[in-house]
């Protein structure tokens, strides 16, 4: 195979940098728009319940945004390594690169960034996504990468997750990620139900649904970590690429614990001090307004003079009437 500009022409297109995930941007934009709308109408809420109302809105939107966003993030498990390795097949060129592995619920992202970026007459700045969702074929994506002539470090890492790999990592990660995604979708549904119950308001059942949301979120973490096979070592000479739990994992854990504390707090307050719970949800002020409204609608009580006239004995009233006639 002939050289072109000093390098082998394996990769026909330009190098792909890390893509901007529009799905996450849309989700965050929608929730921020809803929050901005509530902030605009915040001055219309009177009394001390304004702060509690704002905190409830922020907490509710935060939980919903986290549960929905982590479905599409790619940093549930991440790892980086800096190594000197061969760049492409049939080439003796050795480059210094940073290799990154990012595991999400929908697949694997492998990044390759040169150190420096411009080496061997090329810009080394790659990102490749290999999906393993139900509608995706991981091996087919890997085969397309071979046809395009992706750099050797990317193909080496991607090969570890193929179905034909002796590491058996593909099935373990794919099944655990599928169950994790399913559990998070259930958590999103229970979150919606809790929001509806709190707005009715049915506080006890809303707290129970929030508690169920926390249980589902924490269960999703158990599904993600439930893998009974050891990880295959990913070696680049003496350097090893090791992964650890990423930001999405810890964010889900923190949000699940927050929902757990809020759900338990609502249930305990409802059974022990329901007045304080009603104060948090602005139910006491509404009750007082209803009582004032009911009293204003009732007919006015008769005065003491009118009561004295009405309490005159019937005989005296007849006698006075006969005298006048």
C-alpha cells in the first residue's frame, strides 16, 4: 500500500472530536425553561410559603432532570491512560497519546488524543462510539471501524467488548446496562406520579412514591455493578487502562439518597407532626383563607337589640297589639 503525505490512507474522513450530545442539552434546556417559568410566577405567592414552594420546585425539577439525563450520559464508568503506542496497522510510527474509555448505558465511547495533538502529519483527536442497545449491533459497528481504518489503540480497546472476545465483557456490560436503564425509566415514572400526588395534595402517598423513586434509583446502581466476570486488562506496553465509576454513577447515587431522605421525612412528619408538614406544603394558609371565605358568605348575626325584640313573650306582644287596635 502506497503512502500518501507520509501516512497510510486508512481513515478517509477527518478525525472526529468528542461530539456535543444534543439530547442532554435538550433535556437540560427544557428543565431550565420550566424553572425559569416558576421563578417568574414566584412573586405572586404570598406569605412565608414562598420559600418552601420554591424549594419544592427546585428539588422536584432537579430529581427529574437527573433521572432523565443519566440515561444518555457516557460517563458511568471512565478511565484514561497515557502511553506510547503504535498509531495504525502496517505502520511502525509510535505516538504518545491519551486513550480514554467512557462506558454509558447505551454503549462505549473510546477517545484518542495525541500528546501533542499534531503528530505523524495528522491531527490525532478521535472519538468513536460503539453502541450496544437493543437496536444496535456492536460487532457491526466494530467491523465498520475496521473498514474505515481506525487507529490501532481504538480498535484494540473496542475489541475487548466484542461478542467474540474471550473476556466476555460484552454480555456482562450490555445486560447490566439494559437493566439499569429500565430501572431508571421506572424511577422517572414514579417521580412523575409523586409530583402529581404532591400537587393534589396527597402528601402521604406522594412521600411513598418519592421513596419508591429512591429505591429504584439505588437499585439501578446495583444492576450496573452486578457483573460476575473479572475485567480484562487493557495494556499499552507497561501502562494499563483502568476504569472507575464516573460522574453519572455518583450523581445517581446522591440523588437516590436525597429522594430517600425526603421520602422518609415526609412519611415521618405526616405520622408525627402533620401540622408542620402542611406548613411546608402551604396547606395551613389555604385552610385559613377558606375559613375566612366561609365566614364572609354566612349571613350576619343579629344584634343584641334585635334578639331582645325577638325574645319578647308572645302574650305581651298580643296585648300591645290589642291596645293599639
